C-alpha cells in the first residue's frame, strides 16, 4: 500500500516536472515536439512530430503583440475608492484563508518577506515544500540561488521584498491553476500598492502572466521593462529554471543588470 502510494507520488512528480520542462521549452519558443511513439513492422521506431499550438497573447488594452512592451494598470475594481492597506492589514485580511482549494494542503501560509519600503520586489509563482514548512518565501534551493543573485546585484536579502502570486503551496509543486491565481492575486496587488517599489521582477512565466495579463512567452517578455501601474516590471527566469538549465544564467544576469542600472546600482566591470 505504502509502496503504491510512493510510486503514485513519484509518478506525479515526474509528470509535473515534464510538464514544467515542456512549458519552459515552449516559453523559449519551441513550436514542435518529437514523439517516439510507434513501432513499425520491422521493429524500428516511427518518429512523428506534433505541432504544439502557440497561444496568442491575451488582448490587452493596447492590442499589443508578443514583441511589445505591456503597460497595465492595477485592477480598478480592487482599489476603486479604497485606501491603501498596510502589509499588516493585508495579512489580517487574508486571515486563515480558505478562499481557494490550495488551503487544503498547506502547512503555513507564505505571505511575503523583506523590506516593506523596498525599491525592488521579486514575485514568484507560489511556495514550494521548504517555503510551506517555514512559512517564508524562497528558502529552499531556488531561494538560495535567488539570495546569491540579490547579493551579486550589490544588495542584501533584507533590502528587497519577496513574495508569490499564490500564498499557499500547490500540491506536488504543480503550477497554480488560473482560478487559484485569480483568487489570490488580489493580495499581491495590495502588497505592491503598499510597497510602491521602483522595480518589480517577475520570476518565471507564471508570475508574469498573472500580473501582465498576457499569454506571451517568457522568451518574448524578458529583457525589457514592462509597466504595472506606473512601476517598471522585468520578467526573467525562475531560479528553479536556472538550477535545471545553467545556460539561462547568463540571460537572467543580463536582465538583472538592466534592473541594477534602473536602480542606480553599480554594474560589475567586465
Ligand atoms: S492560495 Fe491564496 S486564496 Fe488560496 S487559500 Fe491560500 S491565501 Fe487563500
């Protein structure tokens, strides 16, 4: 019984990892996948290629394409006539949240951490296992790499603010579902409104898609500033993607240097 459950859990992790890998490849512009799925009569494998449908960018107010800079305002219905809440008030409003099904598997709700007056805010997609256990964002392997990136920028972790789109861990570290993100993202928007950073960095396509309301690929979004409610927003790779594929460290570091320049931080000499 336990063995069955463990196989089931391992299988889920493999499927989730494969899904993330394919999404990542798609975000890099991959249009086709090669499937080795049939054997011919002489026993050799038949190779078929399937077209992966490209998702078109969601229509924005400016009808922009993937190549464009996205300019988006904070959701008016969330703030219309309401005052800016402090981080304490936002945390109080979340309470012991059961607004979406992610509450069922959480150990700790992961609100966010760091300097409430930060000039730089990092936004990930959701807590992982270590974060769920400790109640703090980015404390596992990805978090350690993020800390290194922050330090390489000439900052300390305490100088920045770090949070996620969803505050509770999705089971098996799966990508949060659209309804989970749309339920939880109100708290992220309130956090950003209070902190008023100079720059937001979205770590990975999921956070970017949530804030910028786009389906554009990570590859087309990164490397330039978009605007969220008057704040410059950079999209770059999630540290977990950098751990999986070190080739992406260079472009991610280039993204961070654009951010450093914007913040007036000294750039490293080549
Ligand atoms: S993920 Fe967000 S909306 Fe869902 S239960 Fe957790 S705090 Fe509530």
